[in-house]
């Protein structure tokens, strides 16, 4: 293994555009394991348990 990346591999990465929600839309969209964070500048949806292992433990 070397520390050199192949050229052109970053061109294939596709990013999904951000979906803008109103507060009501975000509350309708979330699942039971998510929060809606409301700040003066943005509305964010995030998981209650950020650690994936902890999410799996709580899901059982």
C-alpha cells in the first residue's frame, strides 16, 4: 500500500443536495430515534444517539 491516491477517483463522488425543511415539515419527516434541532439560523434533523453502537443497543 502506498500513500498515493489514484487520480480521478474523487470525480465519481456524488453528493446529495441539501433538503430545506420548514419546522412543520421536519417534525413530520423525523423518525422515533431522531431530534429536530432548531437554531436561529437553521433547522437540523439529527439522531438522538450519535454513536452507531449505542443506537443498535437501544434499538433492541
